[in-house]
């Protein structure tokens, strides 16, 4: 079975703004770039929430749709929606098999929702997921703590750095800020 994978997402919260950046590469299997301009970061819930996803593309879309349903159900409460999604993810037989992760943010909070149904508030207001996530995370921390760049600049530069190291990450970067 050939799997399509989305790759690297990086989020930074600084000076009251949260930026989520994602690259555009979708990889088929381990050695074919299937698409280089996918949009893995988007706005939902009347543009009040930004999400970025990594992992299996179909699974990520399924999770983002479920998450938006939760936001509608819980009047935009990010934490409550994330926890409810995580509970559903753990208990539903079909959802348990989904292989994806998401970073979600509104104007107040930023959360990682993991493939095991965990909800994690990142340390230092910086996080990254996907195959190039560790590279992007290290770059974002260095940029955040040692420059005066704004959140959107840090997230974009961190992904650019990850794209130069990780073969599953490209430099076709989309950034959304809330």
C-alpha cells in the first residue's frame, strides 16, 4: 500500500501573535515527491483558529474536519475541543488507526494534538511536528531566543532551515498568523 505523507509544521507564539508555518511537500512512499505545493496550514472556524497537520494526508484531513466540528460544538473553545477530539481519537475504533498530528492555535492558546490522542501545550511557546519537526523546532528556538524576529518570520525561517536538512520537507512555505 502506498501512503501519502504530509511533512513539517512549525508554530511560534511571540509578542501576542501565533504563527503556524507548513511546507508544501507530499511524499508518496519513501522516495517520491508526489506534490510540492500542498496546503497543510489553514484557517478554520471563521478564521479564528489556525491548524497545521503532518502525517498521512487523508488522516490529517479527517482529523481537521472532526476538530472543526468540535470547535462548532463547543463555541470555539480550543482546549475543550482538543480534549474532546483526543478522547474521541482514543475511543473510536476507526479514528484510533489515524496516523497524523496537528498543531492548533487561536489568539490565546497553542496546542499539539498527537496521533495517540494526547493534547500538549508546548513549552516556550514553540513547537513543531512531522518528519522535519525536530530541525524546525531547534531552528525556531534559536531564532526566538536570539533575534528580534516576529513569530511569522521565525516560523518561516525555521521551516526554511528544516527544508535544507530534511528530504521530506521543501521550501514552499505557507504561514498563517492569528
